[in-house]
C-alpha cells in the first residue's frame, strides 16, 4: 500500500523514445541485425521516409527519418545526440559483440564499472547505446 503522497505506477504507462535517423529503412535493418529487434509497426511514405516501432525483448522504441520541418533532427545533422540509450540484457558481452559485428563502433569496451557490466557503442546513425547489466551486490 502506498504511503501518503506516494504515487502508484500505472502498469499500462510506458515511455518509448523515437530515434531520429537518416536512412530509416537501413536503420531498421541494422537494429534487427545488431539487437535482434522485431518490427511491430512500419509506415513507409512515398518519398522513402520511414516511421517504425521496434522491440528488443519487451523493450520498445520507435525510429523515424529526420524531418527538419518538424524540428526532428538526427545526430548526424546535430553533430551528436543529446540522449544515450541504456539497454539492459542478460549477456552484455554477447549483445555488445553482436552490435559491433553489425556495424556499430566501440566507444568503451565492456567492463565491470560502477556496479555494472557495461560497454558503450555508437550505431551507424549516431545514437549511443550503453549495453550492460547490474552486477550482483559485492562484485
């Protein structure tokens, strides 16, 4: 039972980022190969732009081709991004290597740090991903 003033999380509430990218169709294929993503929804426009909803396990995210007219810019246009994605997985080393094999660039190799087994990559579209899992207490 919650204490006074404490909110109760709504189990139906979720927050899913939308990653702005250039070459959305290629980004979808990268995330499928790198992370084993599944395509849940996809809309292709006549000009080749894509909006898609993807999942990796039970985690979801969206991606869309950048649209400067709507103030949606990719990290490539901005010269970097303002958000890092954190993907928690059972085997960070394997997930990290799979992403690198698919074309991601290593920013920081996987190692034990700050109570996590964690590494960082940047995908071919400029988005940074930290891939890891918390370590057991005392590790």
